C-alpha cells in the first residue's frame, strides 16, 4: 500500500482542493473590502440626502413669516 492511498492523504487532498476553490471565489479580505465600500457608499448617499433635507428645511423656515410677539399686559396693582 503506497502512502498516496492512505485515508489521511485522501482527506488532506480533499481539504486542500476545497481551499483552492474557496480562494478562487474570493478571499475574506476582498469580501470585507467590498462590504466596507458598499457601507461607505450607502453612508455618503444618506449624508447627501440628509444635507439636502436640512437645506430645504432651512430655506422653508426663512421664507415663512415670523409671528409678531405678543405683548404681555402688566398686571394692575389692586387697591385695597
């Protein structure tokens, strides 16, 4: 019986064959980088939307007339 036919060697060959296939699909670092890029793009899009919303709110507040302040009447002193 040769050393290539042992169960340990067959298991090792099967294991390393799978890791080669995994490396072809993408390494963990590249998948992490893709996820980080997607998160950054989403954050930039949301920030731009938030800034645009805040700007329209600011313009709308400046355009509407401000109410006149209500003058408080002084209480008249009671004469006893």
